[in-house]
């Protein structure tokens, strides 16, 4: 059993199988999470075969845990099922739009997070792959996702073969606002980020990247404007292909 305060991202797994009965139990329990209109606007694709994991890997920048984990789960925003239900029940669905994608993506992410919490409570380890929305079309093609289905989250899942150190978090004061949003001043930024910036591992991160500040590592190396704009264009094109955004 894991406590949320000591949870770790796991990228290395043992050879122990993740039993399908346990997986189904966790997926079923996760369905009790919040959902818009009780419609459950999500689906999850379970990938176990090595061939399919290898086909998915390039969409996740070939991170090794994609092919090494016993199970890869792709959580999808899904208005396809609800639309087909409406069509078969003499109803006129209107879910081929950006708002519907936002609702379904929210549903899928809530479901994913609830599943993650439940899985970690049972001793499983996992890694959330933010790369899912970077090259979504590759995932769409590999998993044969139809119109109105869009990948929004991927996790690798297995029994942990490592216990990495806990990663740092900003203090509560950085994220809590009373009554209205209070914008950040130079002084508050200094206070809120002081501990993070002084951590030896983050100072080493700055050094090895040849930068002056930790913020520069993120803006110049990890999440650059050029990459963000290029990946935004591919994201928009994939949303258009899947029917959530109209033609220009």
C-alpha cells in the first residue's frame, strides 16, 4: 500500500505479470470517479503485446519504459460511443466540436488519475507519459482510433523494480488563492521558488545544461517555444482529423 505523500514515478519494472483480473478490478473501480452528465466520456486501450508496444514507442520518443513495462494504457477522450448511442436511439448528437473534446478530455483525465491512485494503493508502479499529446496522430493510427476518439494520457504499468527519490513540489502558497486570483510579484516568485532552485539536483541540472537559472533549462532546453508551437500545430491538425475541430 502506498501513501500519496510518498508516491514515486516508476520507470523500471519487474518481470511479474499484471494479472488481467486485477487490472479489470482497478479499471472498474476507477469508473466511480466524477464524470460529466454521467456519460463516462472515455475509453482505455490496453496494450500488452510486445509488437504493439514497439509500434507505440516512437510516439513517446522511444522512452524505454514503453516497451519494457508489462502493460501500457492509453486513456482516450471518447465521444464516439455516446454519439453512436444517440444515433441508434433516434437522437441528434452534436458533439463534433471543441467544447465536447474539452469535456471528454476532462473525463478521461479524471478517470486516469483515479485509476493511478487505485493502482498505486495496490502496490503497482506507473509512469504518466506527457508525450501522448505531442504526436497524437501516431497513436491514433497505431490504435486505430475512430472519429471523435482522441488520446489524452498514457501510463506504463507494472510492479516496481526501483525506488527513486521523491521529487520536489512547490509550497501550497504557490497554488492557493483566496477568493480571487492574486498575481505573482517578483518577491513572491523569489519566495515560492527559493527551495526548488536551491536543491543540489536542480543546481546540477542548471550546470550540465550550461544555463544561468533553472527556468532557462525549461524554456531553452525542455519545453521550448519552437517545439510548443510546432506540436500545437500537430495537435490541432489531429483534433481536426478526429472531428473535434471544424475545417478552416
